[in-house]
C-alpha cells in the first residue's frame, strides 16, 4: 500500500510504498482509510515536537480518521500513539476507540471536524463543570479549533462568547458576541472561562491584563489550556495565582481519559452530521501530501487516499 511516511523530523512526509498493516491484538482491525484530517496535532506528531512523541522513525502520521471496516461499515476512529497512523491507504484501529457512522455521512466532513471540535467539546464537558449562562473567552479564535470552540460554547448554553486573536478582520467573521485583539483584553476581563489555544507570552500578557481588570478578583476564573500556537512555555507570575481566584487546567491526552473521549464521540458525530456546526474542509488526495503540508489555507485540509 501507499502512505505518507516521515523519515526525518523537520521534513514533510513523502507519499511512498509502506508495508501492509497487521492486526496483532484482540479488538484490533485492519481498515481502509477514507479520509484523515491534517490537524496541528498531526503536524506536531510528524515533526516530533508533541509531548507524546517517542522519536521513533519511520512514522506514518495521522491521529484519527473515517475508515471502512471489513463489514463495510463506516467508522470514525481515534488512534493511540502509533507509528502507523491514518495518513495511509489502510491502518489498524482498536474497535473500542471508534464509533460507527451513518452510511450517508460525508467522510471528509467528519474527518475535518471531529478533532478540532473535540478539543473544546471535551474540555467543557469532561474537564470542568461548565454551567449554562457562563461567559466564555476563546483565545486564538481565528484558528479552526478556536472558531469552532465559539460554536461549541454557544451550543452548551454560554451567556456570552468573546473571541480574541491577532487579526481583527478575521475576528469579525468568527461569529462571537464580542471580539478583542490579544493586546487589548481589558473589556473581556469578567468572563468565567477562558479556552486558550495560544499559550506562550501572549497568553501570559492576556492573563495579567484580565486579572488586573476584573471587577471582582474573588469571582472564579477557570483557564483551560488546550493549544500552544505561540509557544510551549508560559512564565506566569506567582502573583497571578495568589491575587485572584484563578484555576488553570489542561485538557488533552492524559488529563482526559481515553474512555471519556470515546464516550463523547457518538453525540459529537451526530451533531456534525446534522449540520450543527459551520465546517470548512478542503479534500486533497493523499498523494499530494507534500504540497498540502505547506499549503496556506484557513480550511481544515483532509487527506483522501
């Protein structure tokens, strides 16, 4: 079979021949891949920078996708850490980490949406006790996952959803109730929850500005750290943790058990299929993976074998 194969960290995968996958454990199955999203998480997997990376090469990246099993059923599958991901014609999945999909569903749509939607969906459903009527600020709202986080927060009953990012023009198009640039967040200070896809120095500046401007520093503020597009480290002053009722939590692999992700999959897939979210996907042949890897687009690229 053919696959997108990483042979050196720092270089895009190449579309080359790869050995056929073999199911070795109970509950595993070889499946045909129909569509796999090119998510930021896939990119960090492919360059070895993700915190789960083992540094093992060669590597077929891809952490999820829509597949067809040997009984002809469509499934959305999430893969554990493996060197044989979903950017291939076939792969191996654990059946209990997948959900059967309706036959009429668009594989590219599901492959584009599940991962970015899952980040905020699981964070609000499984990582904190989110309440209807709370106010939410999304940092990094112009990215794919951030834009969808606005829609998720509204679906879960947020009273107000505020978007923050660097590009004011793009912020105007994300569907938030209010928008602010990352360097001017005082007006967003009195939120209850921050969903942070940025991290790094911009998040530190935002945190200090928000805490300083809050009307009541004793009012709880939950900061959910999900992405780190501005950098993996953030030098948070100790005073930020002592001078306000601030709780910082992470949401991702490890902090959320795998079974919790899997439990949320059916409802999330059903919501996507019903048209509940504005999904922007662009299907690209897997054979074009090298050019897709460096393509500049705001759509979520989906690689199709």
